[in-house]
């Protein structure tokens, strides 16, 4: 019943899932089952598979409850499909993973609180929580307010973007460490206690507006440099090669670009000394906008679209259309592009084509990883 070749062919395919054959529920069950198994492993090896910054804030009982009900849902969906003969080859894998999770201790795994806190780690927990939360929230939004109604969840090249999603989450420890080292090494001299004290004592909402504005000003000019310099474009072309906009499209990003951008954006935040509460709120906002503005959603927000970056604004940035090339750089505040003269001007509401003009960036994670270093353009 466990047909690995058939599962591989399924994972390599794309297109809409045929309803009534168990493919939708089987896919949900398999996804949940895989996350459950990873969650159980994270409980077994928290020092190596969880992010220190996150594990200090966890409500362990809530995590156990989430794991338990995820196993129940995955197991129930797969078992029903097996009993009624719907996509048994798919549901059998899901049920096997749930069974493995249970055999490894499931939600009852005992965690020794005395594990070492300074070990090399990968962000398994961040990957699980972000994939679960993002898929539940943003796929729902995309189905509720679709821009391109015929675009399936598993559209062409989704495998490449999912691999980017996995890698960029798993190496979160390396990214945080490298970013922290670079910020302190190259920008530590600029910190001034007087300024940091003044910023730290600002009203929360004023400080939140200021941190987003400062970050977006840096993001704007960094982003513009990626487009207007040859070395920058070599890296950034990978991000622009996505041809379908949805909640996973923003994950396609070269890891070097990720490191450079995060370092440059976090530098002024560190130098100015924003409070932890303000930084936490900023992280939530930037995390939401980074995904939402790539989504396949028909949202424009009326006159607010001239102030705030919306999916409509950012979709134009990813367009191949001539009027959109090298435009709409801002990540949060659209008025920056209007102020600097780089906002798209078009009579049409939405762009027609996405991707790099000329389509010269190869598909596939590893091909895109080496692309900046082998491209002869």
C-alpha cells in the first residue's frame, strides 16, 4: 500500500486537486502527519531542533495540545480515506507517519528542562509553526478573495518555493547568528546611549511607526540597489524569477540576499535602541506583510494603497510589464516610492505577467543557489 514511486510523482506534479477522490483530505492529512513527526522529534531533541529565542516563550502544554489534535485530525482523515478506498496510497503514508509519531511518544514526550542552551541548532519549531500558521491563514485568504481564481494551491514551481521556505526556516539559527555578528561588528560604533535612551522611551505607537519607517527606508534603498547594480541583480533575480504570486512566492530568496538585507535593516534598529516590545511588534508586521503582499488576493485598500504597501502594489513590482520594471521598491510604506519617483503608473489595475523579463533564471533550489555565480549575463 506504501507506493513510494507514486508519492514521488505526486510531489513532483502541479495543478488543482480533483475533489471527491480523497486527494484534498489526503494531502491535508499527509502534511499534518509530517509536521507531527517533526514536532515529536523537536520534543525529543529541543537543544538541536528548536530556536532558543522561541523556546523561552513557549507554553509547553499548549504545544502538546496542538500536537495531539494535529495527530488526531491527520489520523482520522487518513483512516477514513483508507476505509472508503479514497487515495489509499496517499493516506497510507499519512497514517504511517501518525503511527510513527505515536510510537515515538507523541504529545507525551518527556522534555528534560536541563538541556544545554548553547548548542548548534536548526529551526525545526519555527518551520513547523510558520508553515502551519501561514498555510491556514493565507490559503484561506487566497480562497476567500482570489485574484486569479483558477490558480491552484499547487501551482507550477511550487516545489522550488517550498524548498526555499524549508531551507530559510531551518537555517534561521545561522542567519540570526551571522546577522547579529555583522551588525555588532560593523555598526556597533554608531550606537549612542543618549539616542538609544530617547528612542527606548518613546510612546509605543510613535516608536512602532518610526521603526517601520526607518526599516523601510533602508529596505527601499537596499532593494533599489539590488535592481540597479549588476552584483545586486545577480542575487535578487532569483526572487523575481517566480512566475505565480501566492503566499509561498516570497520565500524564493537567495540566502546571501537574505543575510545582506537583514543585516542592513537590523543595523539601524540596533543602533537606535528600540525596545523589545516595539521590535516584537515590528517583526509581526513585517512577517505578515512579507507573505500577504505576495498572495494571490484581489486587495487594493482604496486610497490607503498610496500609503501602505498592498498586494496590488507589490504584484506590480514582480511584473514583466514594461511600465513596472524597476518600480515599487518599498516593503511597508508605498508613499516612499511616490516620494522618490519610483511608483508604477498604469491605467490597468493589475499586471498581466510575472517573473524575470527573458525568463533566464533556472527552476530548482540548487540551480538558483548557484545562479548568481555562474550566470554570464
